[in-house]
């Protein structure tokens, strides 16, 4: 991974952790509603053994998905504590400034220009004119 890619990744990491955690919490809300729907279905119906088995299987699947989401949230909350500790506008600003600096350097290196500091090249140009004329 190049330095510029790493800096972009770091900036994205610091800026997006809250958004990612919010998305996971929304997933958890959705899965909780599904669980409640299943429980209300069981409560409101007179089911036979097959109906209870199907509802139980569906409930188990939903609970397993819920556990996966909760595990993700637990990890992300720990990461969020880290990013909040170090995530201030100064770090993000430094990352953005460094990325802009790298972009400027890359553009300059792609189109190098040299400005003469002395008049030494005038002698070469005079000789070239003399050789061309003769």
C-alpha cells in the first residue's frame, strides 16, 4: 500500500466509524422488529407442532443474525472509543493537508519545470545560433 493510499484509508477510518456504527445500530433495530414480529405471530396464533417448529427455526435464524450484529457493534464501539480519543479536527486536518501536499508534489513531478538561476545557458544558446548560421 502506498503512503497516499494509507493516508486516505486513515482519513476514511477516522471520519466513517460513527456512520458505520449508526448503520449497525439500524440493522439491530430492524432485526429486533423481526424478532418481535415472530414472537407476536406465535402469541396470536394457535399453532400445531409443525407451526411451532417453523416459527422456532425462523426465530433461531433471526437470533443468530442479531448476535452477529451485536458482536460487530461491540467491536465497533471499542474502535469508536479509540477514534474519539485521537479523532480531533487537528488529526483529520493534518491528514487532509498531507494528502493535498502529496497531490501537489505529484503534479509538480509529473510536469517538471526548471527556472534558470544564472545566465550560463545564454552562452550555449549563443553557440547554437553561431553553429546554425555557419
